[in-house]
C-alpha cells in the first residue's frame, strides 16, 4: 500500500507566503483557525473565530500577520496525526482550511478538456465507446483549443459551425459560450483536508481526480487567497445525464481542500494563480502510477471573470465562498483493460501539488467508508459559544 505520510509534513507547504488554515484541538473539542509561524501552527481563534471572519477582514494577510496567539503544535506533528487510521485523538490534527464559506466549482473552463466532457455525454457513461467518439470529435474540431477564449467572437463563430454540423453539446455551450458553468461542489463545513480520506461513490466504475486551484472569495467578491482542491469526478454518472451532476459531484468526503490557504499579499497574487502549474500523482496499491497536471495559463476563462459570474448582484454569499477553477487534466490512458481508460481503485493515494500552494494528499475510499460528516455549522456555533468566542 502506498504511504501517504511523506506528504504530511512541513515540506508539503510552500517555503514562503502567509499561510492560514484550520486544525482540530482536543483541548477545546473543536476547530481552531491557525497561522503558520516557522514550523509551528499558531492558534488565532480568539481574534478570528472562523476562517470566514479572517477572510472578511479588509486585508486578511495583514490581519493574520498582526495576530498573536498560543502555539497549537508543530506542523509536522499535526499533519502526521491527521490520517484517521493512525490518529491519536488526544492530539491536534489538520482540517480543511475553510468553514462557513460556500463550496462552489466551475466546470469546463479549459477548452481542451471540454472535449472530454463532450465525449462523456455522447458515450453515455461507457468508457469503451469514448475511444471512437474521441477520434470523431477530434477530427471535427481539433484537439488544440488552448488559445480559444470563451465568449470571444472566434468562439461564437465555432459555435455556429458546430451547430450547423449537428455537433453542438451542452458542454460546448459552457465551454466556449459566454456563460460559465458554476455549481455547488459540496455543503458548507463538508470539505476534507489534506491527509484525510476522500470519498468515491461506489456506484461509479469510471471516475478520476481533478487537480484544481481553488480561490477564496470574500462576501464582497474580492479574491483574498487560494488553496488546492481535488474535485473528485464520477465520469460515468455525469456522462449518463448532466442532470446527475449533483450525484456525480456532491458525495460524502468528495470535496478535498488544502493543505492551507495562501493569502494574497506582496508575494502572492491573482497573477500567480493565472500562471500556476499544478502536478498530480496517483499511486495505487497495485503499483500503478499516474502522473498528470494542469496549466492555469491555458484556462479559457479568466479566474476573475469566473468569480464575477459566481458572486454579483444576482448571487450573494454573505459568508464568502471558495471556487474550484476547473482543470486541464482528463486521463485517457488505460489502467487495466484496453479501451476502458483510467478509473480509481480504492486505496489510491492522490496528490495535487504546486510550488506556491504546497501539496494536497488524500487516500481514496468509498463514500460509505470515509469518515461520516457529523460536524456542521450548528455544531461549530455551539462549540464557539461554549468557548466564549461568540
């Protein structure tokens, strides 16, 4: 069985930057908002009871930097104590770095990977049928769409041609049309952090990880930072019908975020996000290794535009939101049988990495065997009130 422990230490965090996150403290039987200081995590909950509160500050990075608090523990010890199978519940462990923010995601934001969504739709969830369809669609519209910008005159001209040829698709509509696909990835407080198990619904036999940059957005619409995410995707479920998107995306432990949020400051900005290179590795119990990645410079919609489509006068999020920006990654290589493509096996260790944001690592399990989600917003409020923080 591949080990997840090499990815759970201070070396899995970026060398620089203002990093904040959340950790569970057995001493208070609840979550703490923490800031990295050297190799330690500092508890700043007394000043900012929730990550939402910190992200609503006029300058979250300056606010976090100016806040002192007690040492919760070393990063190495807390991260190493996170996996459930080896956790000492008397010691702190890492959590997903967000709390009250809505968990949103944008789909089909890379025109190149858009082809795979079209293939899923036409294959009706059958990976064997995808091979022939992939070749047919590639002949029609090509496979190098990296320079195509959604909503542009060129994109609209392509849309017209495809409609005339009877090759139009709902995925092409959101991939190159003016309106982005934005959906609810999971429920508030339901995300899992680095080192935790991530869930795959066992109804799926064709699925894959999706390595993504996740931006953190204040209620005003201002982007205040970023983290990494794995938007676990059930390709066969969504491929049967786009109306099954909720079933394909929103499952127990299926939203992985972390390891921490890097807040925007003089060393890190949205321009860094726009040019970020993500790497992905899947390591299986069977010795299988898959390497992939996603290049944000090839995105077909600017991150600021996607955020503006998510939060505006028509859509408000008073506690802010986090937004998965989509991925260029869509594996097509066969894992086992020829023509079956890639799909997960239980026990796979998935890592998503970038130099600016660190490494998010999770072991895959079925959604019914992953730790159940039992600590919601009501539990958070009761815990904070008991601690005198509300």
